[in-house]
């Protein structure tokens, strides 16, 4: 069996300790432009700014950051680095609905393989982003450890990427609406004072708001109920809880998840800069494996509609 490495991109939120733990040797680095106009390659390890500093700078909604995909030449260089070592590559990229990264990877892979035609690169459009991508990448890493070949693992990822769910409250949708990362924001934007929009991924690779809850406790309770409806074997999972400057909320959500499901492990992490620039401060969500997301999120919308009616019935 040929050896291979798994290479995600800078949107995967995997810090150095997690990359080392789960055998992710490298990642493709996108670009971030700061409010003052200077640009730099995105670093997953927060070497130039802390998460608190980053998200605090966005509180007034005037200090805006812009992000860009990895440079094709830099992607090719990273691919060639591992091909030259006799390694094949499984590239798992940020959703193509949100970024050109996947197409950059395809272009870089084609060029790299011209130099190393005996090697293989499989590029996958994750149709996920941020910590959902992190979870998918880690699961792929676990499958690699189990002995799946490059082709077998790529097939597994393609078959299971729509099983990666997110759920949890956001303070508002300002940044996601500004960058077009919410598919149905018009139904919610403009009526968000005092409520928490909550979204899952759709099959097109974007977040889709499914409900809005008034108050964090109701939002967390709804999150747990949603997980019970769509989750699969939750007690045997590694889960992520990611937040953007909401550490105390993340701890509270982790307590609730543990009380209700007692998963194998809960990893609490910050949303990285690549996606944090578009998410903004105020997210606190759990990432887990469940049933495949339905077409147009019809099943998930029905679940949330029923939960919403339960909430209104208690008022």
C-alpha cells in the first residue's frame, strides 16, 4: 500500500497540537488582509495575534478583514514537497461554495503530477468549512490509521462529508451576511435583535439558518434536542465545540453535551482566522456526526419547526 498524507487548507481550525496528534503534517495557507490594509498568510497557530485580540477588534463591526485562497504556486510547492518524499496526497478543501480553494488545489495537483507522474493526488471538495472541516479531516486521519488506502479513504470522505453537522447559537449574522456564507439570510436578517440564529450545513456547502432562539439557554437546549434527532451513535464520537470569543458559553455547551451524550471526547477550540473573518465574534457551536443532511435541509427544517413550536407552546 502506498503511503499518503492528508493535507487540508487554512480554514480547518486545526492548531499545531491537534495537527501533531492526528498526523496532519501540513496545510495550505490562505491570505488575510487586515483592516489597516496589510496582508499576510493565515497561520493556524495564532502567532501574530491572539483569538481574543482578533475577535475583539471586530466588535464594532467596522474593522473588517478579508480573506483569499492559497496561491496556486504555493499549493503546488507543498504538494511537490510530499510527492518528492514518495508520498501520495489526499487534499481536503474548504467548501467550493465559499472559496476558490478547491479549484486551486485541482490546478496545483495537475501541475505537481506533471513533475511526479508516478504519484497520486486526490482532491476533495469538503462542502464544509471551519471546525466542520477539522472534524472531517480528523476522521479521515483515523481511517488512515485503520489502514484505508488513499482511494478507499477518499471514497469514505466523499460518502460521509454530508454527515458532518454543526449546531449552536450565533449572536447575529452580520459577518456571514456580508460575505455571503448564509444561503437564506434574507429570511432572518433585519429581525435578529435579542435572538440567536442557528444553522446547519446544506448539501451545497453553505450554512442554512434553521431556527432562531431567544436567549442562550433556549438555544443550547434546542441544540441538544437537535443532536438527539440527527446524531448517530453520539456516545462513541469525538466532537468539537468551537467558539469565536465565547469561551464561557463553549464550556457551558460542553457540559450539556457531556451530560446528555457523554461522548468519547469533546475538544473545545477557537474558530480560526480564515473562517473567523467571515463568522465574526459570537459563535458557539458543536460539531458532530449524524445522518446525511437531507436535500434542501427538508428533514432538518421539519425538526426545527417542531422544536420551535414546542418552545412557543411553553411561553
